C-alpha cells in the first residue's frame, strides 16, 4: 500500500503536496521527513490514519466505507453506487485526497490507506469479497470446478480463470436473479436475512450437508460459505446483488442546517470584554483562597461538594464558576497537591502567572480548558461529577469541545444558534465518530463553560472563541507539561488583548463608603478592593462597600493603615469618611492582645518555678511567670521537656486531662516531596518528574516547518533513495574508525531511518535517525538538538543501537 501512496506522492504538484502536509501535521512532526518515501511511511501509519479519520466529516467516511465495499472503485462508479452527482462525490473525494487517506492511480481507481480499511471490519455490513473465499485453502480445485458447473460456467482452465468466471457471474445482478428462480423454497428469505442482517450468522450446520435444503443449495452455488460448522457468511458481491439495484449506501454531502437568529455583534463583543477579565480575576481569587486554606481531596479522589461551596462563598463565585475554574487551574498546573499542607495549593507556576501580563494569563487558562479532558458542568443522572474526579468520557470531552466550537466558528458573523438540538446534529455531521448520545448530552455543558470563559455570548461565538476554535491542529492534551503552541498563537494573543482592553484600573470612592468600578476591574484592582472591602454587586459595574469588619480583616492580615490608604490612593481619590474609617479602625486595632503559648509548666513549689524562670541556660525558651505556680514557655512541650532535662530537672509530660503521659519515641519519617495533580484527581511525587519543578513556564518545542515550504523542498529533492551498495561503499570508505558491524548499523540509519546513538572524537554523543549522506558527512536528525545536523563520518568513533 505504501508503494501505491509513494507513486501518487511523486505525481503531486507543490500546491497539492502542501495541502496534504498542512492537513497532516503528524507527517511533518519532528523529525520531519526529507524524502517522499519517508513521508509515505508517515502518512500510512495506522495510528495517525485513525486519528485523522476522527477529524473528518460524515461524507468522507461514507465515501470511504462505500469504496471499501467495491472492487476497483472509481469516482464515477462511486457516484453511481451512492446515487449522488459526480461533482458532489468529487468534492469530498478531494477532501480525502488532501488528507492522504485515499488517492487515485493512473487509471482513476481509488486506493484507500490501510488504516482506513481497519476501521471497518465489515463495511456497509458486507462480508469478504468472493475472491477471499474462492482462494481459501479449504476450497479444492474439484470443489471449485463443481461450483462453476453448478453456475453453468465452463470449468476448464486454471484456478485463476475459474475464479474470475465465478466472481463475474455472482457479481452480475441479472444472473443472480435468474439463478434464484431455480432455488428451493425458503432460499429467498434465507439469503435476504444474510444480505441485510449479515454478513455472518449462526446456522444449523447439519442443514448445509442435507440434500434438498436451501442451505446446501446456497453453498453449492457459491451464495453462502461456511467458515465453521455453525457459522455461515455471505460474500460481498452476492449481498449487493440481493439488496437489489435500488440499494444505495447513505451519503449526505451537506450537513443539517443550524437554526440561527441575528444578534448584535457589538453586544457580543461587549459581553466578551466583561467575561474575560472576570475569568482572570476569579482564578486569582480562587488560588489566593487555596493558598490560605488548602483544598483537601476526598478518599475517592477529587474535591468534595462542601469544599466547592465553601470556596464559592468565600471568593464570591457561584458554584458552577468555581467548579470550572478549579479544574482549569489544575490542568494549567497553577494548582496541585502538596503533602505537607494536606491539600491542593497554588504552585510556583501561579507565582509566575500572576506577574505576567493579563493577555498571557488569560491564554494560559483558555489553553488549559481547550486541553481539559473533563466536563465541569455536565450532569449525569441529575448530578454533577466530582471536581477533579474521574470522568468516564475522558479525551472524548476534549474532542466534543473542539467540534462544537469549530461548528460555531463557521456560523456567519452576527448570527447565533437558535436551539441546541440543531447545533448538536450539525456537530455530529462534522464529527461522526464521536458517540452521538454522549455528544448530545455534553453539548449543553460545553456551551455553558464557553459562556463563563467569555468564548460565547448571546449564543454567538466571540472573537476570543473564534481564535481558539481555529487552533485544532495540535491542541495538546491534559497531560502536557510543556506549554502548547496555542498559548502563543498571534491570533489568540490579539483577541485576548482586545478582550482585556476595557479593564478598569481605577475606582470611584464615594462618601457613603463605597467603591464603584464602571466596567470590568483588573485582577490587581479587584484583589485590592476584595482585601479591604465587601463586594456587593457584579456586572457592568461592580460595587464594594467598606465596613469596620472589612478594614479590620485587612489589618488582621498584616496590612498597615497608612499602606492601605496609599494603595487605595493610587486607584482613586479617597474621601474623608473612608480615611476616618480606616484610621479609626486601626487606632482600636490591638486593644486586646492574644499571645501564643508553646506549653504550660506547673509545679506546687513557687520557689522551684522562680528558679526555673531565672535559669540562664533556659533563656531560649522564652519563659514567663503568669502565677506563682504557673509558668509558660514560648516553644513546644517536647523542646521544653528536653531543655529542662538537659539542665538537671526531671519534668514529665501531662495530657489535657492531667494524666502523666510517656510517649515512645518514633523514627522521624522523611518528609514527602511536593506532589502534582494527574488526570482523574490522582497525584504523583514531583520527584518522579525530574526537571519539572525547575522548568520554566514557557517550554516550547522546535516548531515544524511550514507545510508549503517543506513541500517545495521535498519536490526539489524528488529522487529515489540511494541504493544500499552506494551507502555501504561511502560509509566503508569514510567511516574508517568503525568496525564492520557498526558501519552496517550506520547504513541502516541512512537507508531505513533507524535510530542509533553515536560518539564522535572528543567524547560528544548524539542520538540520530533519518540520515542522508552528503559527501563525507552524515546529515541526520539529532534528538538532542531538535534539528538536522551534519556529522563528519571520519569523526564517528562508535555507533550503538538506541531503543
């Protein structure tokens, strides 16, 4: 099959080859191929073919399935088979060609990639072709000649000629119809059942060997074949004839329309500028809350409902918003499990994230949602799933999310979908391999999530949503530790900047102790006002109210009155009542003090306690005499006991109930390292992922080459690979430092693209593959450099296998 594909690739012009590479990013992923034969191997990879099939609309799959059911299909025969206009069929065949899943040969016969054939075990519910059964080792020459005579065909000639005659006869609709006129009673319903419900059915094996039965008559005339005693199958050509000339496989060249209504684009844009800053601000608030109160996980994994409600109440979010943003932050690696804290806390990435500019912060969150393999707002049996828990849908959720936004992006500007049912039908036409029931169940949740993130407004996709929907080629998945390229896409960056352009960085302070922000507040402004005031309303304008309790809360967290007033003065003019409130609250702050005591020391002899309090070697304990028989220490009970024993006293520990307790010493367990969140709410030690803790926030892989430029390079070097003898001759003459076995391995790197490790003079090592000989050098892909490099053959001192 690769030979057919390679032959077709050699006939392509630059434009067509560029389209193939653009539609198949897997084919030019590092190390990108530099020869057409290597490209053909990439394009024919079974896994890559199946992943490409997932992205194709329904007409492509219908044509591919119909072509698999035909022998030597052409565009004209395929159009007749599916009862469609040739131009409609050609349009979608070109789509298959542009993805290298199908291609025509010189005679116009359509060939399909091997991975496509594996997708359907029985295309159109049809069995194997007649050739499969007639060439089987279970069919002897005598049985084949007898079958030909039963069909009224000449039996002379070799086996291939007889098979050809039988196949042509049983593929002819008129001849099969005429043959059925002489069939015994019961044959027609028997064959109809196989033709429509087959191709393989359970049968009574004895009926196939009993004279006069319909089963034996069908077997004698090649209409049914029996691979085992109790199972019979109908050949593909026979089933098509029995279905009749009026049978045509389903083919829907055009998708169902999405019911739409007009919307005001300016209002959609305005709602986007309100929602996007809110997302960044609320994520910062959620993470700040988690830094103060770590989020515990349930024993079964995930965050419990009570914790979600607590966080929502304390941060001013609603529960749906809290559920979504917690999961987005976890996928973005801004929130992870910490063993010492006993819960989910912000990571070091959060510290870097909050210092970044607003557009970058928003793109990090949108990228995480785009990759997230969970649905935060989907209900199953009327209940939400556990936050950060297992989602049975898994990666299918990410595909549904991308399919829904992709369809919305194709709606005309100024139009919104009118109902979700018609939208889901159109999405299923564009992504038919997604389970239909799951798609219809998850679409409302996807839309609700998109609305909360500012990607959807008034049921119309915003500019931010359109920018994200266009990034479906390499979206990455939830397990990606490196930042996907989509975060740095210029179109998304521009849309994110515009979405945050209307944020307000100042507030209007009123004499009634309120602060009003006429528009979406920036994350920094919202954090400042949340710290010192109570938020009363949100929306187009947000209102905060300063109270004695809110100011005291800020003072309790260590803020000074002058510092608070200075910070507030940078975002607006402070009225006199507000200044009075802050200073008066600060004046009364600390009238009552609370001290922390490490432990209490008691004794019946006041002189003994006075001696202990005055002991010079116990000064580090911070001892204070509260009463003649009560002494307090500033450190814990264990350290206090050890210090007293060290200077000669004999203290004993006492429990809260007054009982003397002696604890057996235990070996101190080594502290656990920091844990990171894995999909499904599971965690793993950070030490299992070396380098991740110190990894920079933006880890970018070397981008693949431009598809059209790479197509030009491939066509410029269009030639057969060097012959093996030429490869061995050059390597044997130039790589003189290598023994013969290692020279052979180096030859496989050139001729077959295998992976190997090499060592050069001076001790430099590299892992290489996909090599080419250029004079006295080996031009090969270097995994350490992430690019093609030249290695002088004379300087290679060792070659070893790399697995």
